[in-house]
């Protein structure tokens, strides 16, 4: 699983978003307001400058026409000095290429006489030194050379006003940002904090704390959400308590069942062994010779006793299969097969079945001898019981994974494909029409599969080559360290 960046908490994300939105909105409004005020102020300055330069030009034309040179020079000088006041930084009257009068707050601002003033724009912004000003030119009528008036209007007032506006707007932006932060904290406390409390309770409930509850104060919707969560948590706690009670009852019932089966198995097997022992004594002739009919009857009693003993062993094995341990040792497979076949051979001979064994080239396996013998006996007994005539063949082969395959092939009626998994369920029995009624509890194949899986193998069934059934037992052949524990048993 990759290590990605952890998501930010909802609280910090929400507050940062609100503050950023408030700040950005305030700065945007400040920029728009400052721009509009700057444009408006600049237009006022330009309009005022154009009006002054027009009045200056009109007055200069009148004064240039005075015949007395002294009076003309004095009047023009008074005109230019009177204009230079406030934001007007200089004024100049040029007639016939000669400066008749000029005045300036800063002498360095006075521009030189232009040989062709018609090429000058009527209005332009310029920077002289540190002063940013507006240069205005108005042409005068004249025939002997360039004639015009020139006026300089300072834009420093506009710049200062812009700086003041920016200061005010930034202050307002900071104020609105603080208001946005306060609003974000308020909204978080009113809406998101209760949701975080709900999420914390959900995490506690998911971790197994069934006592997790939510208590929030807020809107009606949040309180309804909290009540719904609390009802769900209470229902889960109630059902969990019911499950604990049911589990306790089941555990007690399981222990009682185990104790009962162990007791009933012991009480049934003790007299059954006595019956089998007396049958064997009679068959050995210790009480005198038997007629063929008597011997056949005693064989039938002994077979019935063996069958009943097998049923009792299957019940006890199934009861212990969940906790029994697998004790693996090196076992000679041929001898194990021989013992299992000998167990079912009398029943096979009585039914006239041919029983053959092909041990292959497998000599030894690492298995629990008792359990694997029980697996083979259960499968062989099942095959003999449900095969009315023909043969039963046991074949041993190595599989591609290095384990061992023991195949039991019969010539019986076979098992329908839809029932081939059901027969391994406990107490499930299939009674083929050809075989007639067969008595049993339906535990033999279930025990066989449990023991095989406890070894790390399995038991499966397919159709046989001649219409019967093929049961396949897979077992690992390696040493115990290489064999995993399977379902139904533990590794020893």
C-alpha cells in the first residue's frame, strides 16, 4: 500500500478557505475601487489643466497685442506667475520663437523652446527628475515663428491619492479578512464541529466501542443526525449482546453435545465389542463346530456389528475433527493401503466385488497414519456399500505438484454432477435407485474431507471411466515443515 499525503483536517481546510476567500475578495474590491478612483481623479486633473491652458492661451493672445513693450512684458509676467499655483508647476508663453514670459515652481521643469511645436502632442505625461507631471501645449496665432503656451500640471496629487486609497483599501481588506476568519470559526463551531463529533463517534463504533454516542448542540438537522446515530449504536449494542448470549448458549450446547457423544460412544462400543468378540469365538470353533448356515448367520451378525462400530467411530471422529491435531510421521503407504482394504474386504467378498490395488511407485508419505487410514476406510466402505456388482480399484500416483493421489474407482451407479459437493456435507446421504436402501449417517465422506484438508490436501469426486465414481484423495508427500495446516485440524 503506497504512502500518500494525508488529507488536511476539515477544520483547518474550511477556515483557510474562508480566510483566503475573504482576503481575495477584499483585495479584488480594493483594486477595482482604487483603479476607478484613480481614473476619475486623473480625468479631473486633465480637465482642469486643459481648461487652464485654454484660458492662458486666450489671455496671452490679448496681452501679446499690447503696443507698449513694458506694459506687455509686465502683463505677461503677471499672467504666468498668477497661473503657477497649486498643482500647476510651470507656465510658458512663446511667441515668434521667443519666450515672452515663463514661471516655474522648479526652474528645472521649464522645457526648452520647440522649433516646431506643432509636432508636440497637445497632452502628454512626462517625468522630470522625481516629479511626474502632465505637459499641455496650446498653439497661438503667429507668422514670424513658433507661437504657443505651455502648461505643466503635477500628477503627484493623483499619486498621493492613489497611495492613500491603497492604504485605506488594504486596511479594509485586512478588516474583512479578520471578519471572514471570525465568520469561518463561527460556521465551523455551528456546523462542522458537530459533524466532526459524529465522525469521531463513528470511528469509535467502527473500532468496536459499542458505547460510542453523540451529543451535539446545533440545528435541528444535526440533532436529528445525532439521534439517528445513537439509535443505530444502541441497536448494534443490543444485537451484540444477543449474539453473545446466543454464542454462550451454543458453546454450552456444543460442550453438552461433545460430552454426550463421548459418553454414548463409550457406552455403545463396550457391549458391541463383546458381541463381536463372541462372534469371533464362535467362528473359531472354540464352542464346537458350526453348520454352514450357522457360520453364515454369525458372519452376518459380525458384519452388522462392524458396520455399527464404523458408524459410532464416524460420529466420534466428526465430533473431534474441529479440535483434533495432525501428528505426521513417515508412513509406509503400501501397508496403510493394505490395512484399509482388509477392513472392507469381507463386505466386498460377500457382495462378490473384485477389489484390486495398484500402489504405484510411492513408498512413504508424511501423514497422520490413523487419520489417513480412516480417510481410506471411509471412502472404500462407501464404494463397497453403494456398488452392487463389478469391481473397485485403488490406484496410487504422484501428482504434478509432488504430492500423492489415491484414486478409488468403482463400477457403481455414479453420482450426479449437481450432488458431488453435497455428499461431503455432514449428514447428507444419496441413495441411488440401483443400490437400494443403504443405512448410514452421512458422516464418512465429511470426516474424510476434513482429515484430508487438515493435511493440506483434499477429497473430490468425478465420474468414473465406466459410469461409476472416481474419488480422488490428494496428500502432500513432503516433510512436515513443507506442509501447511489445513482446515479441520492443526499441525503438530
